[in-house]
């Protein structure tokens, strides 16, 4: 298939069971229907597991007192919304 922007043949890569078509010339990325949903679902699942681990580490180092409630936020340098760079690092 040709790139819609520059008419160069697209290269297909598979990442986490998602086929991503990209143009080596203009660096455009093209996804088929449903592939963006798969990427977002995988990213959210991975992100939630990592957040759980971070919370458990904080609670292990600073246990809650009886009746205490606490909001635990990861440090700014660790926070990320999604890890989409895992998909598009070509």
C-alpha cells in the first residue's frame, strides 16, 4: 500500500498484536479500524498495573494508620498518561 501523503510504499510492523503501517519517508503512521482502540486498551492496562505497584511500594514504606485515608500520587518524573512510545519507536 502507498502512503496517502507522499506515495511511498508503507512498511508494516507488528507491536503487541497490532499492525502499524508507517511511511519511512514522511514518518506518517497509519492505523486500520480498531487498531487505535487496541493500543489504548493495552496502554491503559499496562499503566494501571504499574500504578498499583507504585502505590504498594509507598504503602509498604509508609503504612496507613487506623482510620487514615491517603491519596497517593506518583512523582512528577514518573507520571505518564499512556506509554504510546512503545508502539511508535521505529
